[in-house]
């Protein structure tokens, strides 16, 4: 029976996807173990270490559906060992004694690590697809709202006017950086393992490097420079990437939650008839998707320190830390994928309340353009004096509820240097969004380059920043 949220029949589609669960399923894991054993046998046959007929038979029988998974499970319980029962099961179905050549010169961790990398490779393909679709959705949203005015906020307070497209373009740039990071870490992470008992390939020393090269070529993986049985930095790097992606998705979700507050109501996550916000308050339209998304992000982020902890291996083998990776990496992948799918759903169906954004700009009675007024006045009286004068006006607006325009008009030093038309121009938010729209254009240009395969990931390239 399911025992966690990622495989619960009730909640699993909020916390993961069938695609990613299939990657880390027992059936796929068993097949990946067998794929590694088959590739090893074939490579060893090619260099003449084992007979070709034996390698051919091992390849024919190296299929998960030919083995008794329940029997393997019982044997694992008995042996407290993950791979010996698999070797026995494969040997049992191989004919003419070919099973005697299974696992020649290898150690259990060679099979386990390489199988994990093969699963991660499949996971990366899914992540790339999800990130591509998320980038597409964000690009559409940024372009559509390139010039849509809204309050910019710092410290939770209205700052200067920005555009909603500018906000979304920042999300897009961050997602593109994660795509770049994934491309850059692939050569390091997608590296197989074949080192033998203590990592020195002592059992096959004469042909070890060639077996290694041929084995990894068959699996579509990179050949290791040296055995990495106890060097887990690449696994930790992949885990950190999952955390970075999850953090970005959580930030987007949190922003939607904040902007969906009743008092703000500038955006709303997708709503469909029948979606219920509360069991007791029928009127509620709560950001349930984003709340689940933010929870997922926090779960992934808090799992990432385990990746660093798992780097603290002892000597030439440390099974303790292997168990840590087996436990948290599949869950982190599944939950990150779940978060990506939810974020795509939110972005593609996001309701943007343009009129409310414009209305909220007026909440501070014009104070959002205090910097513009201050700098214009500074040209006449100096910056520090101008700051003190505009500060005095702004505090009267806050304390007495008057309009900023009136407070400025009542200030003698302002009236002396700035005409009514000057003030009208300075308080026009359309005139003070800086390069917000141009920033959107720059990000979209880079996005188009990435989609066209022209993205520069070389060292020293501009990147997405």
C-alpha cells in the first residue's frame, strides 16, 4: 500500500508525476541493474575476457520481465544485499552456464551507482522537457504584459512602478539559468562507474580501461577519470541543482500567493468551476495549487543538505552514505518534477488583473513617484536638500491622508522650482518605469536564442544573467 505523499492514491498527482515515478520504480531500477550487467559482459566479451556466446546469452536474458521480482525481494531480505540476489536470478535464467560470467570483475557499487546514473539520465530528459515548457509559458506571459503597469514592491511596501512583464522576465531568466546549469553539469553527473572491489580494477587490470570505455559507450555514459565510489560530489551537485530549481518554483508560487491576497488581487492562480477553497466558507478562492507548490519546494530544498552529508564517505567504501542517496534522490527528483508540472499549470493559466494593478498604483496617493520628484528637485537645490523636502511632503501624505500632489504644491521650495505641469509629468507612472520593457526584450531575445539552439554556455559567455 502507498505510504508517502508521492505515491498516495489521493495526493500523488500534487507531489509528483507518473513519468518520474516510473523512472524510479522498482521495475525500472531492476532493469537498469541488468542493463549495467549486460553492458559489462558485452564489453568484456569484446576484449576477449569472457566468451562471446556467454555475453550474448546474458544480453538475451537481461530483462526484468524474465526475473522473479518477488524471489529477488525475498533473497534481498535474506542476504541483506541488493545485487547478489539479482546476479543469482540472472544466472538462473541464463542457459549453458553463461550465468557464471555475470558480474565478472565488478563490485556491487559499480552496478548500483551506474544504474542510479542511468535513472538520473532519464530524469534529466524529463526535466529538460518540463523546463522548456515552463520557459515557453513564462515567455508568453512576459511578452503579453511587457508594458502592463503594476506597483513594484520592496520590503513589502510600494516602491516604484514596474511592469508585470518585467517581474515575469526575471522568473524566466532564472529558469533559463537552471537550463544552462543542467547542460553544464551533465558531463560530470552522467558518468558511469566500474572500479571493482576497491576501485583499482585489480581483477581486470590488463584490460580494465578498455572494458570501462566500451561499457560506458554502450550505456551512453561518460567514462570516469578515476573510480568515484567514495567521491559523491557529482551526485551532490545534481542534488543542489534540484534544490535551485525547487527554490525558483517556490519563489514564483509565493509571489502568486502574495499577489492573490484579497487586498491585492493582482493575479490569481488558475480557477475552474468546481475548484473549492474552503469546506466552510464557500466564497473562498484560495491559491491551493501554489500552496502545494511552495510546500514541495520546501521539501526538496530541505532534502539537499543530505546530498552534501552523503559526500562524507570513509575509506574506499561507505555503504551508510549510499543508503542516504538511495532514499532522498528519487524523492527529490519526483517532487521537483511535481513542482515543475504545477508551476507550468499555474503560469499557463494565470489570471492577471490588469485593472487591479493600475488601481493599486493609487494606493499611496502618488508616493510611488517620490524618487522622480526628488531627483527633479535635486537639480535645483541639491540631492540631500531635495530628499529632506520630499520626505517632509511624503510624511504629511502618510500622516494626514492628503494627496502627494497637494503636499508638494503646499511646499514653498517645491512650488518655487517645479511648475504644476512639471509635477504632473513627474507623477505620471508611464514615464518612470525606466528600462523595464527593454529588460523584458533582452530576456526574450535570449530565450529565443536558447530555443533556436544558439545559447552560449561556453566559459566567459554572457549567460542568462
